[in-house]
């Protein structure tokens, strides 16, 4: 019985080792246990423990120290209020009788019943492993030294800190990843590293010396090949407009290696392919992109035109054109916008020739409303006819439609509009007419006469202004008369579009917004345009929530300006 109670006491005292040493609360518990008649003295076998320190009473023989101890004990006894009459003393329990009533196979039981020898599968727990580390222990010092070593910058044998370094025990996900890391380290340290014959589980690299510092015009060695330069450029922030000379100077100053312009060009091309994608492979994924676009944007029209193939059994076709009209934009245009669209085209900047065709309208706030876009092989009559046919199908426009179009007289567009929509009103941008006029007449006076004639609201006023222009420069006026006034003069417009715009700025603005996307591969270009349209719709919705009054902000400003001018007139 006494042996079991002693073992219980040792278990409790061991559990206290989780708490910080020198805790006053548990020191008081030890003093209270000494006053208990059932308290047992410590086992003399503890003296054999090397961590056991014998208590020396001579250390506390100072009278002032003993007086302070007595004051502390008196204060502590005042804090502990005990009911002496109802105090329940500890009762000795026979643990052997208790374990007889507990089944050993009870799930969740934390009591191990010992029947003779200890089971072989029983794990003996060493309590010393769970004890908290003291600040001055050997394990704590080792842990701190390890953390300090990890924080320390890794330097090579020359004392230089590299972005890519290696140490024993490093792990990589694949052989390709390790090889790229070695290439980057070779570039930084200017070393010639060659890869020996390796297998699926081993990769051997051999250093054959340091690359000497070279001049800009010299071609670098293997450590400065375009492939390794391309990998280094991947880690830099994407800047597709960076000049080749700037890349060459960067490697000269950073790594002290000289590279040729041809090698810089190839390295930049590889880095660009890694960031934007391969131009050729994206054509193979174009059909998958179309299916995904139609699945995520209901009522979206996407049409692809391919070149004719002599062999009908051929599994591949050559790409020619693509037309895209997003469903939400088409629905919004048909619901509440004016019957006015501007057409324009822009060149693709990639390795493959092509043109981006655009159809842009005006919203209620006189802002741009992009409706449809496409990529064609070139800008000519057939490509514009194909684009207008698809646009007419989306907007339900027939041949007798009275729609209004405005353009800068692109190649083949005028003929395509006359063939597809013979009754439509086709306006010419007055700014592009002035650009053609400037080739012969550069003075600003010609521009002013042209603008006054185009902005006249009545036919008599138009004829009067044309007469003044003829008196100023007859040859320029005769050149302007060759263009029918119904295409550029406001006085000759039909008014069906409920808009008196004279310039196609809506197309120019949209072209400027997508300029950075025209040098991307085909899918990248289409995605760049779609993402811009999504962002613009969100911005327009935010402005709509801020607007006050029945009119849009632009129309409110126009109405206020006209009211101010009208207030100066007096009725007679």
C-alpha cells in the first residue's frame, strides 16, 4: 500500500516539470505537504541522481532572510481560507482493488493493467523527453545554433552570396528543376558547368573553371548561352518593351559577362514564350478556348473560318479568321443603344501577320461601347464582308437596314458596306479626311474651313461656308467636293442614328486600350480584349451608382451649358 502511494506521489511531482522552475505557488504546496502527517519523506535513492541537488540550510542562515520568509508565509496563510470542520482528508485507496473492476480492452482506457510480464507491443514512454527545455540546456543551445545557421546567408568559397546555392540534404521535385537551379548558379558564379551522363535518379555536374570577364562585343561561353540567359530573364519582372541594349548592359554589370545582340534577342524570345505562351501552339488550343468562352458566357457568338483543304481527310486546317461577340454586350446594345457603329482595324504585332477588326458603339453617356471584335488575315473587302455578315446576324440586320456606320475609309470597307447593307448610312471620319488634305495643304486655315463646313447644321449654311472655302483656296475646295457631303457633312445626315458625331474617336480610344494585347499570341490577344471589356463594365456600373438626376453625367453637363447660353437671348 505504501509503495503504491509513493509511486503516485512521484507521478504528480513529475508532472510539475512542465511548469517553469522557481514557481512560488508550488513551493508553497511542498511546504504544506511537509506539515501533513501523511507526507512521506523523499526517497534517499534520489541522491544518486546526478541532477539531484542537496538542500543546504547554511545558504539561508541569514536572519533577515528568515524574517522575510516568515512574513511571506503569514501573508500566504491569510490568503488561504479553509473550513477546518468540513475539511476532507486524503483517503488511501487500494489501486489493486480498483484495477480489478476495469476491463483491459475498454476503448479509450488510460490504465494499463499489469499481468506478469509487460506486453511486447507496449511503448514505454520516457518522461524526460517531454520536459520543457531550460534556457541553458544543451538541447536549447543546439536548437538556437541551428536556427542561427539557417538564417545566415549562404556564401560560396569566394565569399559571395548567390541567389541559388546548394547544401547537403537539399531536395528537388524533379531532375529538370535541379538542372535549372544548377544553370542559374553557373550563371551567377560565372562557372563553366557541364552535365555528365546521368540516369533517372542521378544528375552529375562538373565544374570546369571560371569564365573570365569579357567585353560587351565578345560572345560569352557556355555559362552565358541564350538558354541560360532566358532562364535568368524569367525571374525578372515581365517587361516586354525592354530594349535589347538594356538587357545586354544588365548582364554586363551584374554578371561581368559579355553577350552578343543575337544571343540577347534569342534569350528575350525564350523568356517571352515562357510568359505569354507559344504563338504556334496556341492555334492548336483555339477550339478549346472557344468552347470554354461560350460555356462561361451565355449567348456568345464565336465563329472560326479556316482555309480550304485539298485533302478532306486531313485532321488539321489552317486558321484564317475568328469573330467574337460576347452575349451580354450584344444584349445590352440591342436593348437601349443608338443605331450607330464605328469600324476600325489595327495590325497585329506578333510574328504572324494579321489585323484586329473592331465594331464600337456609343453608350448613353457618350462613352465607348465595344460590341464585336475579330482577327483576320488582312484588311480587304472579303474579310470585311465576312465580319459584317456575322455582325448582321447577331444584330438581326437585313439588307434593307437603315443602320449608320462611321469609319476612316479603310481598304475594302466602303465596298463591303455597300454590298451587305446598301441602304445603310456610311459616314467618314472628318479627322482622317483632314489627314489626307494635309498632304497638300498643311496650314491650319484649311482645317478650320473644313471643320466649319462639316459642322454646319443646315444645307444653306453649308453652301455658304463652302463658297467661302472656295474663295480662300479653290483647288482645296474642289478636292473636298469629290467626297459626297452625305458621308461627312452634318447638314446632309439623315438623322436616323440620333447622333451627329463627325469623328470615329470611339474606335481610336478602343484601339489605344488594346494596344498592349496586339503583340500577344492569338488566345492571349483575345483574352486581353475580353478582360478589358469586363473591367470596363464594372467601372461603368460604379459610375452609374454615383450619378444623380434623370440624365447621365455627360448629358447633364451638355444641358447645363446650353441653358447657360440660351439664357443670354431675349425673346421678341
